[in-house]
C-alpha cells in the first residue's frame, strides 16, 4: 500500500515536470519565432516585475481619486491576481505582433525570391549557389536568412537540415510548405526550376485573393472600428459629463420638501460611471479587435496585436474627450 502511494506520487511528479518542460518548449519556440534571443526566465521575471510595478501604480491612482469602500478593497484584491495575467496577455500580444511582422516580411518577398532562384538554376547554378546569389538587400530579412542557409549548406551541413532550421524561426505555413516541397523535390531528384516557379505562382495568386477578400469586407471593418474606438468612448465621456452637470445643477436648486420632483442627489456618482465606462470600453475594444481579426484573417489569433492597439486607442479617445467635454461644459454653465 505504501509502495503504491509512493509510486503514484512519483508519477504525478514526473507528469508535473513534463508539463513544465512542455511549457518551456512552447515559450522557447514562440520567442524564437518572434526574434527574441534571451532566455525564457528573463522574460518571465520581467513580466512579474512589470506586474508588481503596474499594480502599485494602479493602487496609488485608485486610492487617490476613488473614495475608500469595501468594493474598492475587493477590486484591489481581484486586481492583484489579474494583473499578472493581463501583463502576460500583453507580452504574448507583443510576441504575436513580432511573429506576424517577421512572417509578413518573409512571405512578401518569397515569390520573387523563388523566381530569381529558379532563373539561377536554369542558368546552370547548383541549389546552394542559386539561393546565395538570389539574395537581394531589398528582400530584407529573407535575404539574410537565405544567405545564411546557403552558407551553412556550403560549409558542410545538409541543405535539407539548413532549410528546416530556417522554417523553425518563423511561424509561416507558406514558408514551411514551400520548403517541404523543395526538400521533397530534391529527394526524388525532380527538376527544381519548374517547382520553384509553380510555388511562386501559387503564393502570388494566394496574395491576390487575400487582397480581394480584404477589399470586400473593408466596410464592415471600418464600421466596427469606428464604433469601438471612437463612437463608444465619445458617448461614454459625454454621459459622464452630463451626470456631473446634473449633480451640480440639482445641488444648487432649492426644491420644496412636498414637491413631486425630489431627486436623490446622493445616488448620482460620477466616479462609478467613470469606472463603468472604462470597463465597457475595454471589453468593447477587445471584442471588436477579435471580430476584425476573424473577418479579415479567418482566425482571431492571426493579428492579436490589434487587441492592445484597439484598447489603447479607445481609452485614449475616452480620456481626451473627457478633458475636452468637461472644459466645454464648464465654459457654458459655470
């Protein structure tokens, strides 16, 4: 019985260690594809430190501008547990943004690069030389990577292995499938020149189709973006200022006790509406960004960088409109 318990405990420990290793591998691959070269622990400690700093800053603002209550205390406790997750989400958005930019730059010049490589092969060069001499400075990241790949192959590493190392650096299905077709053609002994021409043609046609789809749904994207990052923040800021105007107007009026209209001024609280507005604008911005990603890319994770972008723009518009509208009303009524 004791042996069974010890065995079960050891199995759970092994499973836990395995989960940690898998998590570390996922982080390592994501950081590599995003172009980050420092160890995983460095970024995890940076996220933890940033979470503590931001949480203390939020607490300072909340205790300065919001009247203390039990709800504020509960909110600060919940915020303590949520802050790390929010910072993690922000950092993962940065990773996805970098991965997207690197993938976009690679896929942009890949068709032309393959066409030039095909021409070099038709001129009599071998595949290593064709890759090296096809690199152009205007190809940017692709030129650098293909140049390094061809040099690895010339220095003794197999071309297939060098190409696989290249695909591991980028989260690009197009690059991965193109390299797979090239490797398979080399394995079977097929002529690479027509294969490269066909791959380049297919990628170019795919890019044209994507542009046509984006142009057809641009109206929906403009409407959703306008409603999320402009219309909603302006309306919320206007509503908050109207509450302040009503509070100041009713506080100056002398209403008889037996009057039918006897508003409860204490029930009006502009601070609560201010927090409510920030929460709603944040939720609306996040959902709108995910909807735009789903419409344009067919996948909400494709352009995840839009989520913090929509959030920052929406909240910035809200705070700016708050300042402008409050000054405008103060000039008219007070």
